[in-house]
């Protein structure tokens, strides 16, 4: 077997492999002979099918299978011989025909880059820290009360927090919605369910009120004919309902799985859930910080184009509705961010290898339990992950990234930043 390697790019390699045609023909003959002992054809007894008939019926298929097998075998040998690390299945080009007693093919692929020494000691890392307080628990209990609220009809003017059911017709220029009659809708005033200008128009209204008002519709309103326009809207108030919040008592606690209704146990359960969410959010922010600083420090690192393209497609796909294909211009726009993420991911993998970091099995169990706890039947989720190598591999990758981020934070110039629970969980509000 003859092997030669050509560098056709920073990380692109073209491997040319030649092997004796005799090796190919020998394996074809052996495969046909084996078929002669096992194949069943009408008109022939088992094991008595003539070789010429087998060649006629199955020759091309056998030659294709043998060529594919030989390319796979010799490619593995060639890659090992040349100490190359393809990042994906190579593109193979061959005629499959013998020339000068040999069969040749080329394999084109990208390899992993050679990593520099990753010195994290000079990196300046900001690490947020936070804790769950009693006030955070009280706030979450109020949120849970709001989620379980009911509404009762009242005979008074509407205020913030009330649910208002109404019918309307909007006219902007020559456009009317709906084309005929009235459209029915409802909104909890002040909740942001619709939009602020509409809530302000509905405030202070009672059931059976009829009135007209100018309403400025937001740019992102779902009806393109009204979006960004001021329309004259005719309203008919159907009913006004005020919220009724449940008491935080034993019966309320039972709604959340606290069978004995003990409020202290309920608060402990809420705290545990908040702490789990906070821990995950803090780790996500730390990983993001570490990844960005690593990528910035090694911005010139050559990385495989295939990996960058794949990451860009993933990023672009997150910006379009599910099931739709991202347009090329969106993928192109995602390339800089994709490259940065690939650089960071490869460097974090290199740190894990150099530092001998192994996946912490306790963390795997902890992560899996946290994922499963969000489902009604957590034991089935755990069973699913344990039975699916791909899911488990993804989970292991996330855990090792957590460990790398913590190692970097411990060995870099790290400054802790004290934040509140809300600062971490709702950074936009902060």
C-alpha cells in the first residue's frame, strides 16, 4: 500500500492511497465463492449455483461492496500510519478501476489543529455568586399564588390585575379588522399579555360599556395591517373579573406534591428548586465568561471549517421557526459567533485533556436528577438517558465543560461578583 499526504489548507489534507489490484480481485473471488455456498437461486440446488451465474447476477454488487470495504480498511491504516486525526468522514474520490496493477483513491478531510499551551493564569474572569434568601422564597410563593388564581365577575370599573373580556373592531385607513362584526379578546390588565396602550384604554371600564378610542398598535403586533399604526377602535366590554388568590395553607401546599400539607416542608421544597435553578444559571454564566475569554485570548487559532459551518447552522436554526430551514444569509451572519464558540469548545476540550479532568459521576447523577425532576415521571427520564448513548454523551459533555470552567476560574485572575437571585435569573431586569 502506498500513501502520500498533501496539505491543501491550514487544516485540510488530501490523502492519496494506492493498493494492489490483486488484493481487490482476490477478495472479490473469495466473496463470490462464499456466495456460491450459501446463495439460493431458482432452478439450482443449494451450493450448486455456477460461479458464472453468480458473477452475472451479483458481480457488480460484490465488486462495489469489496471496494468499499477495502477503502475503509486501507484508509484506517493510512490515517494511523500518517498520524492524522480526521474530524469527520473524509470525502472519497476514486474510479475504482485498476491502473498499472493498482487501485487508487483520494480522501479529503480536515484534521484537528495543534493547540498552543493554554495558559489561563492571565485571564481575567468575573465569577458571579448568589444565594437564595427567604425573600426569594416569599416572592416565588407569590408567583405560585398568581399561577393558581381564579377570577370572579365584578360590577365595577376595571383596574390593574383585572381580567377584561371585550369585543372590538379596528379601522386603519381603508382597512377594517375584522372585515365584518366584532372580534372577541381578553386581557389581564398590566400583565403585558396584549400591549400597554390597549390596557390603558381598557382601564376604568365596566361591563356593557361601549366606546371608541384611538389606539397606537405596536410595531410587532401580530396583524401586519395594524402593526405600527394608530387605528380607531370600537369597543364593547363584555365583563370585568377580579383575581382571587388562594391562601398559602396546607391545601395549597398539597397542590405541589406536599402530601401532608406541611408549610415548612413546602418552603424547603421551594428553596431546593430555586437553589437548583440558581446553581445551573450561575454555572451557565461562568461557562459563558470562560468560553469568551479563552476564545478572545486565542482568536487566531485555526479551527476546522466544517465545525464552524455546522455551528453556524445550529445558531441560525435557533432564529427561525421550528421545522424551517435557515436562509444562507442568516448562516453567513452567524459564522463569526460560530467560530468563536468552536475555538472556545476546542480549547476547553484541550484543557480537560491536558489537566486529566475526568467526568465526575456524582455530577452526572446530579444533573440527570435535576433534568428528570422537571417531568411528571422522573424515573422514566432517567431510564431514557441511561438507555440512550447519544443523550448520555451530551450530558457528559456538559458536565466536563462545567469542570473545565471551574478549573479555569480557580487558576485565572478571578473576581467574585455578588448578585441577588433576581440579578442572576433575570439579568435583563437587573
